């Protein structure tokens, strides 16, 4: 992937990258339409694209303060697309038994999690993620792009902000940009395919997804059964209009 500022060897900027990603997702949706592995294909494509392009965009940057076992930022509200929510739900179903043997009750943690708070400062103390156990993310392999796209250069600043202190946390702009572009491209492609394309509060959406054994089939059929956990209500009409405009330009 070329630099987002247009200075890369191919002159590729954010708009070019977005359109290329959107076209790739559209191709996947067309080739695997209605197939049981559609969710897997979308999920792998989104995360592999994010990881590959973040690596390219962050070359030469200072080392991140983020490391395994640091759950400092795992108290922020997390939103995710339906493919991400459904992959986490699948993981929870598959791993709950094993985790319970070591004292981690995934179902219980999710059921008892309180509602997400809307702090005055984006990094202010909110709700601890129910999947944070002894500082470790127990769904780390399938964590959403929102989690992957939040990366800090200063752990102390993160701690201060979460407690209502520091206003400026030095986060990686490259991580945010790549996450935003990949996620928006996926949402646009899902919209064009007539599939649920919004973003949802992860905890609320997971409760709904785990209550539906046929959730993945419902997604493939275009049923947006996660609507009660929608996190983009105020922006959805504007985003839909933007996606429609993009479709007419294709």
C-alpha cells in the first residue's frame, strides 16, 4: 500500500486505497454470496488487509507502548461491524468451555457487563471490557478492528486519560487511518450487497448474536438482527447517502 499522503511510489492516497479495498470486498461478496464461508472470507480479508497495510504505513515509526498483557485501553466503548461481531460470537461459543475450566466465565462476564458509558473525554474511564481477564484479552485472536486500530506511544498518558487526566494521548494516526479506511470500505461493500452494514456496540451486539443460533445464516440473508445495539444511529442516514453516491460513481 502506498503512503496515504500521496507521496508513495504509486501516488496512492486515502481515496484510492478506499476504492481499491471496496472493490476487493465487493468481489469477495459476489464470489461467496450465500456460502457458509462468506463470513470467514470477509473476516480474513479485513484483518489481513489491516495488518499488512498498518505494517507498511508504520515503517520507521517509534515503538508502540502497547504490549501483551496491557489492558489499559480496554475500558473504551468498542464498536464493530456484523462480520466482526459474529466471529467473536463464534469464538466465544467454541472457547467458553475451555476458559471456564481456568475460572473465566465468558458467558457470565458478558451477561453481567453494564451499559457502555459516554465519557466527557474519549479516553475517560468507561466500562471495563468483559473479555479482559487479569490484564489479558481472552478474545485476542478475533478482537475487532477498533481494538487493533487503537495503538499508543505512551502508556502513562493512556492511564492518565482513562482516569480523566491527560487530554492528549499520542496514538498512532496510521493505525487509525488504516482501520477507518478498511472498515468503511467493508461497510460500503456490505451496503451495496444488501447486507447489514452498520456498526454496533460490541457487548450489546454479542448478547444478541449469541442468542441467535442461526445468526450467520441470518446475516447472509440480509437480516440486521443487531439493530437494537446499533452504535451509529445519528450517522447512519448520512453514511447510507454516501454509499449510494459511491455506488452511482462505480
